[in-house]
C-alpha cells in the first residue's frame, strides 16, 4: 500500500463543506478545494 494513501471517511450527506474538519485535524492532512462542477472536494 502506498504510504500516502488515506481513505475517505466522509459521509457525503452529512458534509456541508464548512471546513471544521480542516481546523480540527492535528496533522493538517485535510485540504478542501472548491470545484465549480462538484462543489467541495477533499484532497489528501
């Protein structure tokens, strides 16, 4: 397995794209980008 692989554990129906998870992540491993076609997408 690739060392940088992180599985997505977001329940799409619960995510509002507010970014709270980014602020709370102690390792700064979550990034949120705005994709005009898909709204919010997460990058690791």
